[in-house]
C-alpha cells in the first residue's frame, strides 16, 4: 500500500509539472477503476476498499497541486534568469 501511495504521488507530481487538468481527470478515473477491479467486484461496496481508493485519489490530487506549484516556481525561475 505504501509503495502504491508513493507511485501515485510521483505520478501526480509529474502530471502537475508537465500536464494540466484533463490529464488529472483521466488519471483519477483510471485509479478508481483499477482500485475497484483490484479489490474485486464483490467487495466494491466494502468500506475499506472505498477508503483505500479515496486515499489514492486524495494523494494523486495533492501531489498534482504540488507539481503545479513546482512547475510555476521552475518556470518563474527560468524567466528571471533570462
């Protein structure tokens, strides 16, 4: 679970640094689908499974915001150097 959160966080930072909101929406949908399929269709309404999917989505979106912030700081730094 921890490695999954680290991977999702890394994906979120990369998305925020290079891509914009439509990519985040698609990635969020993919994470929800993968989480539902990985847990099994029968346990889709299990609270532990739903909380796990929610944790992945919140991690993705928080890391995305961090990536956007880092991208803005990076671009602003490049602009001031020129």
